[in-house]
C-alpha cells in the first residue's frame, strides 16, 4: 500500500468515528454496556486465566480490531425503531451487550465449580465492577485453592483376561504418581482407557465402569483406581464379569432398486465373523461405505447375541445415483462489457455398479459489448471417471478408513476471440483421496495438454511475432507434467455454519521428463526450442497457496468475518521462455478482486493491452488479500461488505513498486442462503486502480459509478 493509502485509511477511520454515536444510546435508561471481562489470578499462583474466561456467564461484544468493534457503532446509528434505514443499521451492526449484575455472581459460582473440577479445591473468587459513563468492566480475582499430588495409585480391576489387557495398557495411563489430582484428569483417563479396551474386544465397557476414590486425609494422597463389571448407575452384581466379545453373524442389506456389486461391499467391510470386536473396525467400515456416496445413509448396528458374541447388521439405504448440476457466474461493468460463464454437468455415482463416478460437463464463457461486434466465445466439454480403488492394487492392501480413488479425465476447450481462435485438449491420470475428516489430496503423475492456435488477426500476429515472450506464451505447445493439490479444512460443508480455516496448495511441474530426451529431439531453427511432432514442449514450475479463516460472532454466531490470502508464483525455464497462457495467474471476477471483471487487472501498472479487444491480463506472480463481513438480513437473505487488494505481475520488482501497483476495491453483496446452495450478487467498486495515470489512481466515491468504476457479479457459493 502506498504512503497515500495510509492517510486515506486514517481519514476513513476518523470519519467513521465522527459519524458514530454513543455505543450505549439504545440501551435502557440506567443500564450500562458490558465492555470487558478480566480475570486476575493471585500472584504466585500458576493458572491460565484464558482457560477460566469461558466460564464467565456473560461475555461482552467481541472486538474486531485494536479493542474496538465498529459494528456496535453502526448498530447505534439506528433510532431503535427497527424500521426503514434503521433496520438496515441494526442488521449490519451488532447490538451492545447490556451488563447484567446478576450474571457476575453466577459467573463466580461457575468459575469456582470449574476450579474444583480441575483440582483447585476450596478456591476463592471475588469480583470488582467498574462503571464509567455507562461502560462497565468486570474484574474477577481468583485465589486458587489447594492442589494434591498423587503419591500412590492402587489398581483394582477384574482378574483374568481383562486384567491382562488392562495392565498391558498401563504405559498409556495418563494419571500417574506425581500427577495432580482432579476430576477432569480422572474423567479423561476413564474415557481413554475404556476406548483402548474396547479396541481389545470389551464391547460394553464405558467410562461409567470406572470408579475413583482419593484419600487425602493422611500425609500421602492415595488414589484408588477401580473398574467394575457394573456401571455407576447400576447396583453391584455378584458374579458378573467383563466379557471379551467376538463378531458373530454379519448381515449386509442394500436396496434392490440400486444394483450394486455385493462382493465389493464385502471387501470394504472390515467387520468379519470370528474376529475380536474393536471399535475402530466399525468406524472404518462406516467411513469406507459412506465414501462411496452411492447410498443415502449407512447404518451399522452391533447387537449382543450372548455373553461373548456381538452380531453386526449393516444397512444401506437408497439415494439418487444420477442427476444434473447447473452452475453459473455472470458479471457486467459500466464500460458495457458483459460476461457469463454457465456450467452444466451430468453425474452418475454408480456407473458400473461398483461406485464408479462418471461426470460429463459442458462449460461456456461468453463476453460481449452490446451494440458492437466485439465478442468472445469459449466452449468446453469434459468427461471424468473416478474408480473407488487404486487400479492394479487389491483392496486388501489398504487397511485404513479412507481408500484412494483412481481418476481418469479428458477435456476439450475451444476459444474464439477477436484476436485468434485456440483449442486446448487435455488428458490426465491420477489419484485422489483424503486422510481423516479434513485433509484432501490429488496427485496426477500424468497431465498432457495439447494447445493449437490459429486464425490470428493480422495485428495480433504482428504483435506476438515481434515479442518473443508473447510468442512463447501463445504458440502451439505440448505440455506434459505432473500436478498435485493438497487441501486442509476444519469444515468441509458446502455452506459452513461454524468458524473454520483452510489451506490449499496447488503445484505443477512440467517438461522435466521430456527434457531427458533433448538430445534425440529436433530443434526449431527459429526459436531454438526442442520439438516433438513439430511442436515445442513447455517447461515450467508453478505453485499457488491459498489461506483462509472465517470468524463467527453475534447472536447465535449469525455474523461472520472471512479473510483470505492468495499467493501464486510461476517460472518458465529450459525449453520455455514464458509460462503457458492457461497456467498464468489473473485477478478479477466473481471470486477475485470484484471491482474488476475476470482477467482485466494488471499486470502491475499496465492498462488493458491494446492488442486484446476483450481483457486478457495475466501474470507469472499473484498476490491477493480479501476481507468480507457477512450478516443476516431477513428470511434466507444475507448481506455482505467486502474489501480486497491484489494484482498480478510479469516479474518481481522492488517491494515498493509492487506495493504501489496493488489494486484495491470495496463492495456490497446480497446472498440467498438455502443451506444446500448459496446464490450471491456482488457489486465491487474500484478504490485504487494502478492502471490509471499517477495522481488519478485513488478513486473517490463519486467516481465509483462512472465509466469503468465498478463491476457486478453473480455467483454460486461464497467467494472464499
């Protein structure tokens, strides 16, 4: 950001502060706003105050920056009527938390009980409330009670096989001699131990079978660690034992109207007759069958048949195995450039009755300026087949819950622009899968692209012939390489409802394998490039990293603040002097720098390249940072306010020049959240346009609705 940006930002903040009214204006007379809770632990006592803060019964509004939440100010712009523009302020803003003194005593009780639970016995908690100009701050003073270290542990468990299994696990016991005594540590240990023993066949064991008793009256603290065949809610039963279960009958049923390879289900099932019961084998089977996505629900019910046998009943219910999906993005700016990108796909999730996914898609990208002859059309067809195994490897080699899938893909894309016509054919082979609930991966050891360029306009042909960089970017090429994608998220839902974060890394490497055969390849005398079948091959490395985090706050976590950082870099070498066009980065569009249309920003300070009638601005490097505030309006409608900075560059220059060439925009959005899908309409306004002359790059609000000052986008799903 340039030095001019900081005064503008400071002015905006000062203006917002000047326009803001009191944060307590709408509170009832005589009340105050809860602004802060603070926990102070008596000096010399080692206790995490942050751990205790969650047990305070009334929490203040969350701060968004520097101890300030501007949304409270926005809320107080309303007159409290909830009508007209006042309702808008209340929806965008956040209501201040009215201080409730009765919650202070409730919080003291809550904190005290928690201190007992974590092993600080007979603790003392007091409070101090400081209210100035209807702003209340509460301080809780905590004097933790006495803690007891465990000097000796006495184990009392049923004899026989159970005792043998229990003592084999003692190295993993979390409560040891020297540990502090607490109800929390004992509960966590009982949950851990019961789970470990269920893995060894003790199907009906739970934490309720664990009984702890501590003797703290003597000079030494003695803990009695007992496990009984009965639970805490049962009366003691003489002669009962804890049985080690084995699997009895296994029954698998699935709908008759969905033809499916029963042998595959049997192979995926890890619950086999005669095996010792374990909890993990049940969850593994559940995950494997669910991952097929052929059946609507997977139900696994374990039923004790006698004292040491448990039967398994696996029930699979039906689902729609084929259907259509429609997606679309559209954008328009006040320079009269209109664009729409529809996508239609047909899917079948059980093509050969073994969970094979077929997807056939048709895509388009159409851009035009009404009342002119300027048009750009792009058509694409694709087909992919996903097989629920690694082809050539038997399923028995895979022991875990997640089995990789083999992916076969092919596509053809045709582009008809005013400057040229172009076709791109692709074939790829690879593997996809996941590890755990949130880590997904794709690995494609074979990716082949064939690019042909023809029917060049005379002016465009002269331009690229005179520019070696552009010639290498747009000429006919063979692209053979490998690609991978790693994705981690804490919430994989289509429309997440909780705070979450994610990381996505894409990496491509092309041409290195072909370069091993350079000595046997002919060389193009004009370019000096090695060729195959008369076509040069691409050689480059490309990486893109996206980081995102979404915070939730407000009543029922109905509001959110989403952030994203997107970084990309590509480098051509060896047989190439430039990255292929389809692998270069761009900004603008429905999900990136929404003040601009797709591929209309950059690179750097450059304005629209005059040899492209339809924008086609790309670069080898990318930086983008996005922030979006989302809030409910009414029914299924949501609102959004966003700010974005970013650009692409041909090459890296000084940090100062790159900062000066960053574009910036602000915008508003309207969404319809149907939970299974989200439709959105966004309007982005250019705040800083690096393509304009020096002194005209910062655009005041009165310029936003003038020529080339905004863009409107329609999309499906959140932009990030």
